[in-house]
C-alpha cells in the first residue's frame, strides 16, 4: 500500500524536528505543505520523473488523505526533498546531512527510473570486421529495420 499525502507531509515535518506528537500541525500548515508537495511532484513530472502521483486540480481544495499510488522506492526521496522545500516556511534551517540525504535519495530514484533510449540502426552501419557478402546477405552493411511506433511510459497505444 502506498503512502498518502498526509504521511509524506508528517514524515517531512519529522525530518525537521517538528513531529506531530510534539508540535501540533494546524490545517494552514498542512495546506502549505501539501501545496509544496504538489508543486514539487509537478516539477518532477515535468522533468520526466513520473511516479503516478495524483496532482490536485485545485490548490484550494487538496485532499491530503488520498492514496498516492507512488512506488515505495520513491518515498524517501519525496519526504526528504519536501522537508527542504518547507523548512524556510516554518523557520527551520536545513542541516547539511538532510541536504546530502535528500540529494542521494533523489539521484537513486532517478537512476532506478532511467531507461536508455531505443534507437534505430543506421543504414550505413557496417556488419563488422571482415564481413563479406555471403549467401543471404547482399551487402556488408546492416539492413535498416522497419519503422516502429514508440509510446512513452505515460502514453496509451490506440489500436482501434
């Protein structure tokens, strides 16, 4: 089960030493943090890091108790980076350790979601050293592949 927006926000406050048990979070503070969370996730989404996070359509009515469907490997990167985003709003300074941990978690998340781009072979690419024209091959060059359809991870392929 994935985390809710509230769980990310509470974890971020805990990183700043403002845990809910010692520091009562009011609705205004939760609203501010949820807007920053949505903004951060929208930025990550625009950079190609798509985690199926449900962005709010209206910043004035954000439901922080909905399930985010974010994979578990992204949780640490989200709440650590959110803690950095909200620290100045609550009069907290960000420790060097938090900055390093947030950066490493984000880089780890990026590397786990990085996939090499597929490319077509060029028409003039040689078959290899010493490739001769043999039976079945009428050239020493690789024959081009037929064109293919490419769909991104957040796209749908309409076959109808």
